[in-house]
C-alpha cells in the first residue's frame, strides 16, 4: 500500500524566512513524487516532480530514499506563496495518492 | 498546454435526482482520467480511474452503481451521481494523464450540493 504523510496541517512563516514543508511516504517500489499547489479559488496545479530535479518559483524538493522523504523547501518565502500544498505519490498504477495537505501562510 | 475542463462548475439538485459531470482534456488526448472527491478542508480522495474504452476501476468503498463513470472518447470522461443524496454533496475533481507521463493535470472541480 502507498501512503503519504504531511505532518503539518498549518504552517506560518514571515516573508523572507525559509520554509520547509515536510512529506514522508511509504511505498514498496520506486515511486514518483510530486508537489501540487492549490492557490485560493484556483485548481490544483503541479509545482514540481522529483524526476525533473528542477526549481519552480524558488521551490526545490529532494527525494531522500533512505528517509523516505520529499520535503519542499524555499529559502525566502514570499506572500504569494501562501496556498495549500499537497505532496503526492504515483505508483505502478499511475494513480496519485495525496497527503493531507499543508496550508502555508506567509505573513508580511 | 494540458488544460482540463469540467462542466458544470457547480450544481444544486434535489435529493433523488441524478447529476452528470463532464471532464474534458482540451488540448491533448487522455487515455486515463481520474475522479476525486474532496470534502472541506480535507485532501483529495481518489474515487475511480477511468480508462478510455473500458470499464472504470473503482477504489474500495466507492459504489460503482452510485457513481457511474463513462470514458467514451480520448478527451471526455463523465461522472454521473445517481439518485443523489445530501451526503453526496462534495467537491468533485477530475484529472488526466497526458501521454505516458505520470503528471496529472487537474480540472477546476465541480461543487455539488444536494438538497
């Protein structure tokens, strides 16, 4: 069975501060990990995927197979980063399993 | 590219009626589409996987006779909530894979309210 855990339901940081949203997963094979973001009143959209190893909007995430983690990081948070962030895992059936989400609020 | 649309965006219906929700991939072909349900302040829960030209695969606990899924073409999947009841009120979201990529592109969602 595949499982994604996001331990923080709510996270608040000040503008300019570093931010890290935690994600741990459980999967027996080689998963593909994603971060999706949902801004207020908008649809869910892909932020980044681990195989791309890219930085989107200043966010990065590294897959740590030893710790089974895929934490999302940004060195300097901006107010426009305030949103709901979901970590998701895709297994062999191409289905996405979502974590419970973390609501990030960046304070001015 | 990779735009997914849903129609309607919201619907209010009486208990006992059926409601059809459409999910379309506008600029790509999607052999696989997914239907999710999201309750307020909760995560997305996968309901079923819709494959073009074949029967949908439902997740455990999802009634296939209650939530009818049809994937008649490579750009359209429909979800019909049959004999809707107030407990079916929720936000229904579809997504589609583009090609062989694992990335799913999401529709804007349909808010269903059953009175």
